[in-house]
C-alpha cells in the first residue's frame, strides 16, 4: 500500500485540490484508492459526495473523527489530506502514516515565508531524518510569466528536497471539483495543458525516488 500525505501548515495552498486529483487519478487507473480527510472542513469528503456513480470508486474516510481505524485492507493507494495549521505533535502523527509527502506552495511572499518554516520543521521529523519517508515540493496555482512565480521557483530550487512540478492556476480545477472529478477525468481537449503538468508529479510518485529505501 502506498501512503501519500499532502500537507502544509499554510491554509489555502491547494492541499485538497492535490489530494482529490491524486485520488481520482489512481482510482481511474484501476487502483483501489482511499482518501483520508483529516480536516474538519471535510473538503475532500464534500468532493466525494459530488462524484458521479459511473466514475472509478474512491473510499472516503473522515479521518478527523477516527483516524485510519477503518482503512480498507485492500487499499492500493492511501491519499491523506492534512488540515491547515498542522505542526508539532499533530504533524508528527501525520508523518508517521506517510511514506511519501507532497508540500504544495503558492507564489506569494506570505506562502514562501510560511513554507520555509514548515519545510524546516518537516525535515526535522525523525521519520524523514531516518529516510523512512520522502518529501517533495510543488509550485501550485502559478502564473508562469510573473515576477513572484520566478521568486517562488528560485526559492524551491534551492531547497534540499526535490522540486518536482508546477501546476498552473486554471478554472479546470474548479470545474472538476464541482463535479466530483479529477483533472484527468476532464476531456483531453479541455485539460491537456493540466495533464501535461501533472505528468512530472505522477512520474516522480511512480518512481523509486519517491519511496523510502
């Protein structure tokens, strides 16, 4: 079973968007997929409520109530959506469930500053220090031809962890969320640019580089 945690202490950076799209992708590829929502706002569970019956099935867990107590044993991919503000013991507990951790960071001075503090805390967690979990960052909701995106990219490239993908700000994510879909479940002619951007993220997740030794 793969355990993928999407986390950042900063709210509004797109954790739920990344988590729901990962779950939809792996489910559509035929994997038994569980989406664990640790956020009391239940954003990912609300997304699941809108998911059409004809789409690949995804199990939803209200992890803020019961943790992973009811995780199906036949799960191939567990996608964990962490709550905003996760730090200290709460973050340590989340990291214990993960073997791969994705940190989305948005292009703004506030997000970059918050991301610096969060990544520093994350890299000091014992499981990561002991290389029992892998961490990577992605630039999220970006407009490429802007000064602030260049500043974000320069910052991410200097980190001691992989910078694996950049995802543009696009209405396709809103359209998909409202219908309980992932970006890969939208028509190719509509979402091909987003599919191409996701290729780098999926390629890294499917490689040994994203998994502990």
